[in-house]
């Protein structure tokens, strides 16, 4: 029987006591806890870090924290994200939930609260999380999102300001990592893993220019347009 992968929790902007408390609360699961001071560092690791749960401290970090939650939802929809907020901070909780947090943890934290919120989330992510060796880079996820909208390699290259060859290399890497050989199989497998959504609720949109509105033909004053 294959050995089960160790669960991983990413913490961003946390005070030193939080990782210790979390480790104690989740002792039976023994997750691997990684701490980040900056949003950029976490985003760099997320797509390939086999992360199961992300916890972001919004204290003194609100704007960047909200951006991180939104970006994590877009890049890694299988990750269960949580926001750590001050007690009674309803506006902050609403912002965090809209950005993609599945729940908000209020201060003061307790081991019981961490266990009741994070424990079940770690258990639920088992079947949704791609295998570690199938982790996609941020560039590959961008390409995958655009492929899912039906765009060709030439169109994707124009949107991302990359060469057609670079896009094709990314597509080949994505297919190899997901174990597929065709575009339709790629879409199905990516959807099954939770990398993209096909129900229309969160379908990625092309990032190209907005089409210009159709203009009505101009007519000279006093004359009717020709039929």
C-alpha cells in the first residue's frame, strides 16, 4: 500500500505562538507546517507545494492578505483557506469570505477552535489535492486557465506576451504532469482535480482586450442609409 502523503499547512504573517498552538491542536494528523512572512513567497510555493490548508493572518496585513486569499483560490482551488481576524471584525470576515476563505478564525485562538476548523478541512482535502509530483507552476496554471476557455496556443501567446513555442512547452508539461495526451482529456482531468471549473460559476475568463462595441453606420443629415 502506498504511503499517505503528509498533510501540509501554510501560514502567512503569523505570530510565533500560532504555529506551536496549531501543531499541538493537530497532533494526531501531524501536518507539516510552513510559515511565510510575505505574500509573494507563499504564492511562489502554493502551486507546487502540495498545500492542503492555507491560513492568513489579516492583522496589519489586511490588503495583502485579501489579495493572497483571492490569488490562492484562483491558482489552487483545492486548497482550503482560512483567515485569522480580530474578534468582532465582521467587515474583515466578509471580505475574506468573498476572497475565497472557507472560514474565519477569531482571536483569541484556542486549540479546540483550531482542531474543530482545521482538522476536518485537512481530512476533506485528501481526495481533492493533486499528487505532489503533478504540481503545476504559476505559469502553467495561467496557461491551463486559458486553455479551459477554448483559446488556441497563438491566442494564449498573445494574451501572456509569450512566444507560441513557450506556450506549447507549457502545454506539454501540463499534459505530462496530469498524465493526459489530448486537450479534451486535459480539460476533464484538470476539472476532476479541481484545477478548473466547468459549471460556469468560476470559469476563467480570457485576459485579452475587451472587444470594441459595434458602431452604427453614419448617415448624412437628411439622407437615409442605403439598403
